[in-house]
């Protein structure tokens, strides 16, 4: 069979630029650590341009893309930054550039290393916006589990946790999507204490070994006070970004109540008109429910409102 067809150009093709170094830092022992991100963006016919000596990094054509940062989970202990690339393609198809960000594992650097890295990545992307054809005035951030917590913390837009890298640029973001993030670390510490004391054969034997315990490290006697500094519900201020919170009602890892309480604190502080809580009826921690068309449309509509429609 031989046919001539005319499929047309529905959209520009998508490119993944991997291993872009955004930070050179150290772990808690002073060892050098190099952090990278990947950038997924509609660049069009990259292979053709490459053949003509024009790299994807140097391509400047068409409308600039609003930026979204994706922050992975994994209990803060380190997760492949690119695991969710396939599931986030829908946002690239809707005009966004997505940066998938690596941050220092809690096993080599305690808090605030993780949020410092996230904020450094934000500033790096703004500093290099022209190079990658990005709109540095429209920046959103999202993440799942530990990544949702770090995204929400970045969305408080405080002046804390700023390194010297790219310091001439702002770390502020314009919109946040928090998927089932353990945003209230004191709450989680109390949950872990209860489980250690009451649940037979619980996976942790000491508070210091739990995810929040390893994240914070240091003196166990000051853990709770330091935990507040790491928790968005205790950092709400007049600069807080619009936020979309999504959490499964059957989450077996991060209690749904954490997100309910966080939303209520935002409302109590006067941010009801820019705070949105969606509870997924049958969803567990990161189950397939989060990748349904309905959830994707909610996310897309949210970011469109606060990024694409931003004046």
C-alpha cells in the first residue's frame, strides 16, 4: 500500500535536555556535590536544527514558555529526577517548560539543604531563561510527597534558604501544586513517635531513623522547634503563592489530615481565594488516580490561571 497523507503540525515536537548542571555545592562533610536538572520543552524540529549547527539550548523561536519545576519525592533520600517525565508530558503539550530537579539527599545533607537546592534551581532557570526560551516572569513549582512539601515551602516565598549561586535573581514562584506533601513536619514526627511506640515490628526503631528525623538530623531535643522552620503551615506570610493541594483519602503514608490542616491555615490567614484543596476519594499515596484526565485538567487549569493569564 502506498499513500500520501497530510497530517499537519498539531504541535511542536518535545525535547528532553538532560543533565544540565545548576549548582555546585557540598554535602554535610564538605564533599563536593554537583546537582543537575533536566528540561522538557517544545523545541520543534531539533534534529533538523542540530544538522544546521543550532543547538536546542540556543534555540530562540516563538512564544516564551512559562516555567514549571517538578520536585521528586522519595522521603527526601534521593530519587531519580526523571521518573515522572512521561506523566508530565501533558503539561509540555499545553505550552509549559518543565524542569525536573535533583536535590541533595537527606542522607548526605540535612535540612535546609533540600530547599536551598530547590530555590537555587529556580534562580538558575530565571538566570538562563533567554538561553532556553523561557518566561522568567511566570514560574510555577510542583512535586509529589517530599517533593510536594518542598514545592509548598518554596511557595511561601520567604527570604530564607538562599545560597550565593545566582543570587542576583529572585527565588519567588507564582503558583504551587502540592501532591500529598508531608508539609507539617511536627505532625509527622508525632505520628512516627506513636508508631514506634505502639506498632509491632514498625519499620523504624528510633525517631532519628524516620524520614523526617533523617531530614532534620542534629540534636533530637531541638527537633520539633527546628521542624517548624521546615514546615509551610508555620511559614505562611503575605508573599505566599496561590496553591493547589491534592491528596488521596486512602493515603497510607502521609495522613490526609496534614493537607486538610494546611489548607485550613491558609484559609484562616486570608488566602481562601487562592488556595484549592482536592481530596481524591479512592486514592492512595501516588496511586494512578493522580494521573487521570480529571486531575490533569485541574492542574492545567490552575497553572493557566496563575501563569498564562498572569499580567
